[in-house]
C-alpha cells in the first residue's frame, strides 16, 4: 500500500529536461527500472510515454525453437 494520499495532487513532470533529471536522480536510489517507475508515479504525475523513451528498453529473452534432426 502506498504511503501517500492518492487524493492529494502531485507535482506534474512534463518537461523532458526535468523528467530526465528526475529519472537520473531516482535511478541512484532505485534498485531496478521497476523501482524507478514506481517512485516516479508515486511522487509525480508524468507522461508515461516520455518516461519510457528515457529508460532503456528491456528486451525479452529470445525463445529459440528446438532444432529438428
């Protein structure tokens, strides 16, 4: 359960420069990209597409088909 009041307005981060700065600062305190997402959305109202553009993509591991003999 988040330790914040969901009905209180949160600061809005829409400027790409400020958003990049916030992602960089939160990245030092977060242990994973998931934590960065959680910290951002818990404390700010953000454009999620802009955040996704800033964070490196996590590609799934390829699932290779078994070779036929």
